[in-house]
């Protein structure tokens, strides 16, 4: 297998159906990456994550550097061995969590000093340190370290953060390349910033292209700006990036966000929604999300989603899962999460087939019509 090779097999409008070939396996795109924050996709064993159709997982640098620490994971043979997942793993840079979860943060050109949200211990995160941590974890797709500011900041603040992010992208590239053994088998993605401003987005895309990356993320979205504003940026931002490389929309999203983003040319996604929602009683179905705690499911003998091919839907009823979740049984969270992962992966498989068969527009409008006819 090559280090990193992206092949586009078919296009339909702006949407692309491709494959990323890496040493630990192939990733079919458009791809959804379940989030394994603390070296676990919560409540699901890795083999069950794989059975749902996932080709790649996401791991969180910030959480793992604090507990159990990247150095310990490296001593134990790396993240894949540690958690029992032998396929590709993408790790984020830690920047988003450092700037949103930690305390007493202090930003400078060097990086971000912060205190752990777990025990208050002091740490420094920089492009070089982020690359080192992702290398210690044994990540397959490493994300550049960037600076985030709210989409509601002034244009001047946005511009300064974008420009600093581009300087950090260059330092990330150098830091990644200095780990020669790891760089020979892993890939590095750059992250486009620029909030909701087309000119800043273009400048960011050009700066990243000059540095050169294996793939490009559209960053700084899905932070509360709303679907309309996000789609407004996605109408032009993917087209500013190198079309021969995969494009990754970080932290997205709801099923209808994903469908709309695929139509706009995005190839990769990650989101905590299927797993987090599963633990709070929300199940995704083709007819919209349902809250399984609702009393009307107490004696409903049907599956969570009649259209779902998953092992949960073929075995257990809404009534049973309603009971488990209401009773606070661990199995309730496990079954809900497994179903939701299957829902997302089945949606991705359907999107890939629709692109191959040049019927994405019809698929997307049919999906939206059913999905938005919500049951509750
Ligand atoms: Zn199911």
C-alpha cells in the first residue's frame, strides 16, 4: 500500500466518490469518522465500529496527551495497539480542545499555554508539540495546529488568526517532516481558516497550497454559525482548495449537514453526534431523529428504524431499548450507539452509491423530504 494516495472514481456535480489508500487500509470517500476521544468510541468495541462500515476513526490529541499521556501510549506500542484498532486513525491537533475546554489559556506566537481541565496541570501546546504528540500516538492522518477564533469576531481578529494559523501550518509541516520514520508512512492535512469571509478563505487556501499538504480541512465551521451560514461558506470554500486532494469538514455533523456538504464537494467528516446522542436516548432514523425515552415507545415492538440493516434493529424492539434507557442500563447506551453508527455509515454508503450512479440530487432531495418529516 502507498503512504497516501487519493483516487477519485466518479463525480456528480461537485460531489466526489473516491478512495484514500494508506498503509493501514483504504478509506472510502465520502467518509464518516466516528470519534474515539479517549482511545475509545464510547460504548462500542472496535470490531463493532468496523462492522458498521467505518474505515477510519478520529482520536483526540488534547484528551490523550493529558490522560493517559502520549508518552505512555507510545511506550505501550502506539494508539492502534493500545485500543485494538488496526485501521487508519486521524488525530486532531488538540487546538480546538485546548482553546475550548482548558483553562487559563494564554496565546502567543509560540503557541498556547494552558491548564488541564482534569487537574489544573500546566502545559504548552505549539505546532511542534502537537506534531510530536500525534507522532507518539502513531497517527495515520495528522492535523496541522491552528488558531481558532469565534466566527462572530471582527474581520481584523479573523484575519490575524488566519495569518497566524498559516505560519503555524508551516511550522506543523516542518515538525511533521522532522519525524522521518513516521512521516514516511503517515499523512499531514492543512486546515483552511478565514471564518465566513471568502477573501480570507482564499488567502488561506493559497498559503496552504504553497506549503503543500496531503489533504485539506475546511476549519472554523460547525461552531454555532448555523447550517445556512455553513453552507454559504461551503458553496465556495472547497473549490478554493487543491481539487486533487481530499477535503475534510471538521466536526460535522447532523445527517442533513453531511448530505448538503457532500453535494458541495466535501470528502470526509467526523462528529460526536451519533455516539453522544446514542447515550442520551436520541436515535437517528430515515424519518428523522426520535427520542427513545418518549412514552409512546413503551410498547412499540418495531425496530429503531425499519430501514436500518444493523444488528440492533434486526434483534431488539423500540420497547426493549426504551426500557433499557429509562432504567439507566448500560446496554441501552451500547445498542443506541451501535445503531446510530450504522445509520451514519449506511448514509455514507448510500451517498457513495448515489454519486457513482449520478443520482445524488434525487437521493439528497428524497433524503431531506423524509428526514425533515420528523416524528417528534
Ligand atoms: Zn439500526
